[in-house]
C-alpha cells in the first residue's frame, strides 16, 4: 500500500443556523456576485450543472490563486456537492489530491441550516479548513440576516 495513493480520512465540517428561507440561502450559494460577498471575495465561474466545472479565483495573502473542481450533485435548495483542488495546496493536480465539498441545506420553521463538509483533506489542511468554513458560514449568516 503506497501511503500517498490512498485518500486521507481527514474531514472538516461546519454548520450555522440562518434566519432566512432555504431559497434565499441556496441563491447565495449559487450566485457568483453574492458568493463574492461572503466567500473571501472570490470570483466564481460555473454553469451549476452536474459534470460541469466550478472555478474560484481570488487572492490569498497577496498571492493570486485558482481553485477548481467539478459539480458532482446539484439538487436545488437541498444539496450541492463538488470536488475541489487548489493551486495553493502545493499538491499536484491529480484526482487523489481533490477534496469533495458538500453543501447540505436543512430547513425548519423559517430558518435554514447549511452544513458544509469537506473530505480527503491533507493532514495540514484540516484545522485551516474548519476555521475557514466557520468563517464563511458566519459571513453568509451576517449577509442574509443583515
């Protein structure tokens, strides 16, 4: 067994309750001009169909980067799953170096609870991912409840 060939079992997840209808939260997750407001100022490109590309471009600590992946599942107002690889990771652009990011929306009594989870994380990325997801969900909550 070559250790580098196996996916890691490191996962990160975060969730938040937002006082907004699920349709509004979903729109914020899938509208590039809105994503830019809560997700570290990234520019997002996707046609939001299963099998299509999703690309995030931005700047981190003064360095431009490109994150990319493929939409795996797209169920409006319920579920968005996409793969993810960042050129900031230092890992080569190979299938085993992609994470899978899941956005699941739960709804009850006028509130929506988005949960984001990420699998196959490199060891050094788990804490960073959990902190980042908590931050972006807080930004999303603030934007939608603001």
